[in-house]
C-alpha cells in the first residue's frame, strides 16, 4: 500500500502498534519481518534497482528509550541476511 510521497518509487508502510503489559506501544519482530517479506522486499524487487543504499537506524531497537518499537537484534540480522542473499 503506498501512502504519501509522489511517484511510483515511494513506499510508505503505516505500522500498527500494539500495547504490551506496561502500556508501552511496540511492534514485534514477527510483525516487522512480515512487512519486510510481504511488502518491502517485493516492492524493491519490482523497482529493479541498480543500487540499494540502506540507512539503518537503531531507533527501532527495543532498548532505545525514545521510541516505542520492540525490534530485537534478530530482526536486524534477518534484514541483513535477506538483503545480502535476495538482492545479489
């Protein structure tokens, strides 16, 4: 689903946040990986890029006190492996 931006090469994916016990909003690894597999990677493949530049901030990590996401190291590893293997 494409929201905002202009042109066929922009993908914005709204993330649905859930609440954990202490009422902190968060996104799980499974949910984040599902979005990557089902929306982001197919979109990238459609674009047939000659170059992929990734700005991978760690503000989505569960230990970042300023953000409400709950991504663990395993998702960052998953992303790196998939990008390396899938887009060679």
